[in-house]
């Protein structure tokens, strides 16, 4: 591995690791503005993380090593994903060739599975409630993700995200093809569900809306900090893949240099700010629905993904 490639590899992982809390802070501040509140500082996630990492970790009675190890495994998995998918480079960096779309999806699934195991290992009814609801909704989300990857493979002839980025950024006909537009819409709907931006009351500790916070209910101290960091990293990674591979594959410098990678960090965060505006607008304008309606919403995303495959079968390649 050349020295430049090593630096770019480390820089991409550091981008996900260090900027993911900032994206979460910007989202929280922007949402507060739509509610006529000042809101917390965009740096509040960093303050919260520092507080969690200083606190003592308490373990529930009867918890095994799974409760402790699972957040660390998920953290390492997200860090691994950050060096194999297009984040700040439109060209493959070392280790990127070892994972395609399907491999990346399996890694996301691994991180989610170990987090669920930690929630169940705590023995709490609240964590079990959050975990069971997450699994029931994932049963609708996972098929959508598989069909999305299948449709992307039809468009480009490969399941490599870097190939998809290069094709869509250089071909207007491929970008505007009905198959691509439909699969982008399906992935966007799935993105809203995966990062918790659906117009449904799923945050906090209210029993009827408990999802993400429910799974973390029994964690505390450093383990809780790592779980929160995992959530921010997952959000950052999914938003980056959506922007760089599906919605806005343009703007990144293709020269394999450290300076070009640094410029691409700014380009990526600029894209994410635009995406944040869209996400906040959706949350502010769409009325919240009951929790069980998430299944209908995910069924719509699955239908769009299936329709993208039919569009390719009827219209052919762009």
C-alpha cells in the first residue's frame, strides 16, 4: 500500500469517526429551528460523548459478556464500513474491493444484530420491547435493501458502489433513467427509516414510541456513549452512501491525493447540509403517524424498489 493511499484511508475513517457527531448536532439544531426553539449547540453530541466516556459503566444483574462486547463489535464494524464504501473518494481505496453493496449491507446487519443481542441480554422488558419492534420493522426493510442492490447491479452490471458512482456522475442518461430514479426514491424512504427520521413518535422513552432509545435503556457510562456514537456513525455512513452513490454523485475530486481527499471532505459535508435541510423539512411538514404505520411506509419503499426492476425489464439499460 502506498503512503498516500494509507493517509487517505485513515482520513476517510477519521471523517466518519469525527464528523458523525457534528452531523447529528446540525440535525438537532435545524429541527429545533423549525419548532421555534434555539436548540442545543451543534457541538452538543461531542459534549455528551465526553460526559458518557467519563462516567462509570453499570451492568444489570444477570448480564453476560455479550452486554459489554456487543457495542464494541458494532463500533468496529461501522469503522470497517467507513474504509470500504465511497465517503470522500470516487476511486477505490485499499480494502474497498473486498466489499460490494451486498457485503456492506451484511456488515450493517451484523452491527444491528449484535446491538439487539446486547439489548436482549440485559433482561429488561423495555429493551426487549425496543428490540422486538426493531426486528419486526427490519423484516420489511431488509427485502427492500436487497432489491435496491439488485436494481443497482442491473444498471451498472456490477455491485460495486465505486463503479455506480463513476457511471452516474459521467452519464446523464443513466442518472435520469427511470430505474435509477425509482431505486433512489426507494433508498431514500429506507434511509428515513434507518436513521430514525420518519414522521412517527419513535424517540424518547414513551412506551408506545420506544425504538432506538429502548434498546439502549439499560446501558450507561462508556457503553452508552459508544452506542450513541454507533448511531451517529451509522447515520453518517448511510447519508454518505445515499449522496455519493445515488442522489448526488458529482463534485468529488478524482485525483488520488491527500489534498484532493481533504477537499472532498468539505464537498461531502456540504452535500449533507443540503440533505439535512430536506430531512428537517419532511419532519416539519408531514404529520406524525402511529407506530404500526411504519410497516405500510416500508411496504411503499419495497414497491418502488420492485418497480425499478420492472422498469429495467421493460425499458432496458439507459
